[in-house]
């Protein structure tokens, strides 16, 4: 039986990825620091505790050898070297990177989003051939590029598929952007403001679709870089409408033509001045990838999970990463003040 080791298995991408590999007949060692298990996993999955920072522990989990390593928590060149150092014992790898590696033709990218005129003017859609920022230690994106380059350079020893994920969504997300609309409905907010006319597009990526890409790449080892996003990039207004429909809410939406009119008012986690949309055709060509779920189809389980996760708790406590990334997500007082013209 083919054996896979999944590092970061109990997270939002790991859970469906492990399940997809198990369904495909893999014998899966599902590793994370806590050793957590998903309830959907069956007997083909062995959950183990592993801190990938410990080289010896990682080597022990790989053991005499495995056919596949899937790495959800690889963030820099050092993490790449951990895998390539074990190349003789690993058949192939699938490693999660990010679409934040891309830069536009002026050198703007995710690291310059907040600089004056620093928002990248990407082509629509962005293909994998788009230039990336230079590798380095400075930021999340430069480290991801360093990770990718290190892996791709050693592709002859360890065939590796790099998956550049968009805005990941699904149950167990540490950064559930959907909470922006879900919590407003749970709080009974009747009005909302959407900047940029609600037309912003920031490409989402269902963890289930990424899991499908993992499954396909595992079955066809190779050295390649592929975008990992949903079939469509809905507008913010489209995302809002899909969540409204699911939750049976009919809030009043005020569309503002330009940027957020006052501080965080109108700024959702997808509110961008220019489209950030990725080309998924290479995955189709390389792996015969077909998305398993649309954005709308993915929402019910995410919204249900968010409801349960939030019940009776403070959102900042439940989602600390989200609160750090978007501290003013629910500044209702600012919205009301703007709406009343004060
Ligand atoms: N969120 C996004 O929108 C987004 C966008 C683009 C790319 N990505 C990429 O997606 C990946 C994250 O995947 P995810 O969203 O599934 O993450 P996640 O939900 O935060 O899950 C992380 C998983 O890794 C485990 N883990 C964390 N540190 C570990 C360590 N040192 N050793 C072993 N296991 C460890 C966690 O469990 P324990 O805590 O028990 O260890 C958990 O199983 C990253 O590569 C990130 O760059 C995310």
C-alpha cells in the first residue's frame, strides 16, 4: 500500500486532504503537534504527534521511507531543506505555498498592499508564469518564494508539486474571512457598507478544492507550480449575497464607489481596489483537475462551523489570527456614525 505522511494534518486544508488521500487508497500518517484527528478519517489514517521543527522527529515519522509527503506548514527555505534532506526516503512531495508570492510588472505585490499606490496591478487572471518577489527572509511572501525555489531546484531528487493557495476557506479555518458577513447576521445587523462598489475580487480557495489538487498531484508525481484556487472568484457583493441566502438574511447594502469612506467602514477581508484573480487552467492541463466544490456549495459547512465555534464567545478570542490580521472587522459604532453622517 502507498504510504503518505501529511504534516499539518489537523488544520483546515489537512483535514480534507487526508480524507481525500485515504479515499484514494493511501495509508496516511497524519502529523501535527497536537496529534489531532478529524471525525471523517477512517482506519487508513494514523494520527501522530510531530513538531516539524524537530528534524529528528520528522525523520522518524518518515521512517524507512514513504511514497509521499504533503506539507501544509512549510514557510521558508529551511523547511524545504528538511524535506530535500530526506529525498532518498520520500517518493514525492506536495507543498502548500501562497498566491502572495506574485508581483506585478512594477514590482508591487502583497508586501506593498498598504503603501501609497502600492497595490499590485496583476493581469486577470494571474498565471503561474507571473514573476514572483525575490526570495528572502524579510516577509511571509519572500520566505514562501525561498521555500519554492529550494524545492524546485531539488526536483530531480524529490519531485515536488507546489500549490499556491488563494484565500483559503472552510471549517477549521484560523482566518475565516466569511465571519465578516456571518457575524453581522448573527448580531442582527441590518445594514452594511461595501467599498469599491462591492465589485472587489480576491480569489478564494476552498480547502476541499486544495485537497483535490493534493490528491491528484499525489497520484502524478512531478515538479511543478500550480495555482490552487476555486473555479470562480466571486465579487464581495456576490460573497455577501451567497451568505445572505444561506442564512436567510436580507440586509440593506450601501455600495460606496471608491475606497472605504471612513477607516474600516466598508472594508471587508476581500475588499481590494484591483482584481486579484488566478488562472486555474494549468492545474486542469497538468492534473486533469476539476474543482469538487463551488464557492456557494462550500459555504453551508463553513457557516455551520462558524456558528458553533463562535457560540457564546468573543470573536477575537476564538479567532486570534483573524483579529490580528483584521482588528477592525466589526466596528459597528464607526459604521453607524458614518451612516448617520456624524
Ligand atoms: N489561510 C489562508 O488564506 C492561506 C492562503 C494562502 C496560503 N495558505 C497556506 O496554507 C497553509 C496553512 O494551512 P492551513 O490553513 O490548513 O493551516 P491551519 O488550519 O492553521 O493548520 C495548521 C496545521 O499544522 C499543524 N502545525 C502547526 N505547526 C506545526 C508544526 N510546527 N509541526 C507540525 N504540525 C504543525 C497544526 O496542528 P497543531 O497546532 O496541533 O500542530 C494544524 O494541523 C500555510 O502553508 C499557508 O501559508 C493559507
